[in-house]
């Protein structure tokens, strides 16, 4: 599970047998527990299943058919086509924006965090403890607490409605620095750095050519966590972009949702909301079985050391 | 060696440059703005007048009281459910563990905005058979999770749906890190499964439980996305949560100076809560340079 060996004398196989209950055979009312687990599983899957069904319905069917039952006619492809044609493909423009924002944020934050984490893990210097403290403090202050101050700053510098305003504030990732510090400390032998120095490599060459390949699994984990974080972000882009062509998916869909309360006679575009929401979660949900291990491994390394 | 001395500072500089701009300077700028007020198109210096107003602003303080209550309820709910799930997944009573771990963790990949939209629609009584069922149990009285009194529970459910699997993953990982010898010893002493869980597993997870709870409580103070989005489906007061109030103050009432005052106050309150936690528990520790690292031997 973990990216690094956990300090214990237990092997994977022993743990497997422990969880299989071999030997003891004592089962805490197995059936009741399984029903409980299945019910909770249904709870976690239910909204996503509903969204999938809802995306196949027209507006009237949405309110006239049972919530998990399909309508007589399946309008999935119609809804998809309408969504694609809406406003010259504005939805896909948002999709592209989300991909650009998330990729830029995840790549930048991963690199910046890796550099900082490497410095904290592998060097001794005068302000090291101070730097630790500053990272810790920012780790405990959620981004949302700073969103409005950052917006006021962005507004004063005339950067509202730019890619810059969405991406750059998110490049600072205290969790990333903390995580890379722990990860590099655990997985990167200092003697490799020393042998690099003996070979005459500069410190940055050592970081790029020796450290980066070794910590690649950790970099991937952080990239995924940062990517999901940026993809899901809402508050900061809500403040700093209003140009429809620059919105990320979460904000674009919100525009449609906000028409529900608007006091106009137009019917809110329910099929767009359903289909748009479905497509925005689809890649992540489909890839999740593959990504889960990598993400969990990272959370474990970062989380357990706290 | 002289050249090396600058290297760690250079490596830290991109992070701390952004830190200074977006953490320190943005807060300073918000404070600067909060010292002014606008009236009839003119801006003038008012000193700490805005803070005196905030101190007496009932809407602001009741929004803080609401998120504090929410933070406590959310921490307890998620903690309990996640812990029970992690313990069950670590026991022999459950089959198909890998699949359950995947399903429970899945909502982590769903944006909070989408989760809120889905649940928001599911809460609307004309759509939801579960709410109808509950209503028939209560003698036909419909349950409206979107009315102002129940709204907080509706949001609590969304947060539980989103974050339980995340916390469960952390707890499960903590259980995986415990050596099995502990359980053998417990078995010899005649501990049942449940006793082992209560007396051994939970105490050993203590630090990670404290940490995740407090982090989720600090995060809850910032509650914003859910009430903002649900505001499209129902009526929500403009000062429901502190961040919603700050947002509306800037964007609906165009009072940037008072908005800056409130957001600076909220950031200070959050910072104070975080530091209090940091010093009270001492749970969070950075990896100090270990002797093994300094002598250059790898783990």
C-alpha cells in the first residue's frame, strides 16, 4: 500500500491472513456487518448513479419519471449533442480551460514543492526551523480563508480575467512541501547526493538527474492530488474570472445552476446541468480505480507522519 | 562549500516568493483596505472604525457561530463513520474489501460543486422517493432539507458524503502500519474483536484522529461552495456563513472595504485557531533531521 516500507515486522502475507480471519475464525456477526457495508456503499454510489440516469432524460422526463428509472426514450446522445452545440461549444471551452488550469497548477505546484521539500529534507541551514514553522502555519490556514484577500490584490493589480489570476495563487502548496519533505526524507539516500558531489555535479544537477528519478512516484502522487484539487476548485476562480471564455467547468456549470433561481420565464437548462456535471466527473471517476492506489499511498506518507 | 550555502535558499525561493505575495502581502493589503471607507464615491481614512463595526455586527458573529456548530457536527459525524468503516475493513468480517475501499473513497474525485448540485436536486421533494418515504412515516409531513432550519443538515450530509472516504483511507492506512504482534498479544489475553478495536486500535490511531478532526474543523470555518450553490435552489440568507457574507459584501453590496475588514478578521480567527491547535496538541511534527540521515545511511 505504502510507498515506503512501514517500520514493522509484519509481512503483507501475514496481514492478508489477519484480515481474512484465518486461524481465529471469529466473525463479528458477518451478515449484519456486510449489510451495513453494502448500505453505505449504496449511499456513496447513489448520487453518481442518479446523475448518470438523469443525463439521459429531457427536462420533462426528469420530473415525471422515477429518479433511478430510465424514461421510455433515452436522450443521452441528444443531450450530449445539444450540450456540444450550445453557444458554439462553450462547454468544451470550459472543459479545455479546466484541463489547462489543472495541468499548469499541478505541474508547477509539484515542481515548486519538490524543490522546497528537497531543501528542507536534505540541507542544514540557518533558517531551517523558521522555514518549517512558516510552512506549517500556512498548512493550517485553508486556501478559502485567503481567497478574498487574494482577489483584492489581483483586482488592484489589474489581473482580473487572466489565466495568471487563476493559476499562480494556486502554485503555493503547503501540503505539497510538507509531503515532499517527508517523502524525500524517507526515499532518497543522502549518500547518492554525496557521490554526485564527488563526481563534480552541481547541486541543481544532482536534484534534476539523481533525485527527480528516484522520487518520481512521490511526484506523481502530488501531481494527482494537486490536479484534483485544482479541478475541484471553485471559490478563487469565482472571484477572479467572469469572462465566459475563461471559466473552468465548475464555474460554467454554476452559471446554468444559477438560472434556476433567476426570476425569468425561461426554463433552466436542466439537461445541460446533468450532462455537463456527468462529463466533468467522468474522467476522474473512470480512472479512479487506477489512480486510487497512487493517491492513497501519498496521503498515507503525508498523513501518517503528522 | 561556499557555493553550497545559497543552494537551499534558492530551492526554497519559488515557494516563499509566492508565500510572501499571496499569504503575507495579500493579508497586509486586505488590512490596508480595511482602514478606509467609501461614501458617495469618495474614499477616506477611518482607522479601525470598520473593526468596531465588525465587532458589533450580529450577522457576522452569528455566521461564525453557525460554522463552528457545523464544524463540530461534521467532525464528529465523519470521524465516527470513517473510523467504523476503517475498523470493519481491517477485521475479518468483511468480504470484498478492495471494492469497498474504492467505492467509499470515490467521492474524493468528485468536485464539491458537482456533489452539491447532485444532492441539491436529490433534496427537492418532487424528485426524491426517500424524502417521500420519510414524510409518510411522519404522517405525511414533507421533509424539506432545503428550508433554512434544515439546510445545515443538508450541507452536513454533502460534507459527509464527500469526506468520509478520505478520512477512512487515512485511518485504514494507520491500521495497516500497526504490527500484527499487538493483535496476537491481545488474543492471548482473551480480547474479542471489538475489545481489540476499542482498547488497542483506536488508542494507537489517536494522533491521526486528532489531526484529521482538527484540520477538517478548521476547513469547515470556510464553508462557502455548498451554501452558494444551494442558494440557487432555495433561499439562503446573504450572511449564512462568514465567507458567504464576505463574498456578498464585496460582490452584491460592493462594499470592498468592509469585505476586506471581515475577511482579514476571518483569516486572523482561522490563524489563531490553527496556532492554538498547533501548540495545544503538538501532534504535528516536521521530520527532524535524523542521525541516520546526517551520517548518510539510507533507511
